[in-house]
C-alpha cells in the first residue's frame, strides 16, 4: 500500500470518495477530488465500521449482508439439530450466533 504525506495530509492508495447528492436535477457529474496530485477513486458504496454505506443512503446492501450471515449461521444450527444436539443447547447457540447479529 502506497502512502503519501505532504502538508499534514496523508493519502493512502486505498483512499476512496463517495458522493451523496440529493439534488433533483443532478446537472452533470461531479469533478474528481485531487489530494497531493493523487486522484481519489469514486465509488458507489463502501463498508465503514461494519456498515455498508451507499450513495443513496439506502439500507439494502447492509440488510442483505446481515441476512446472508444469519442464513450461514442457521445452516450450522440445522445441521447440529439433525445430529441430535439438545434443543436447549441449540437455543443458546442461536442466541449467541444469530440473535446477536439481528440486535
């Protein structure tokens, strides 16, 4: 990863730009941001502190990621139930693995 530091601004090669614009007309596109001669890559969404942020500030991508994780964890609980694990133990595992995602 390449990093530059000039004038107190530190830019890494993974620095990206997300523009949230709610104007109705949206006349033309936004000009790219340049820091220390480096153009920032414009993205439509990114993940920040575990939350997916999109340019229209919708929750679709974030909820899809949470649902996918919950399905993966539920799969293992179903498998454990089929091999005869106690219902109480499965309930505790559900609270620890799946419910913690949804709260």
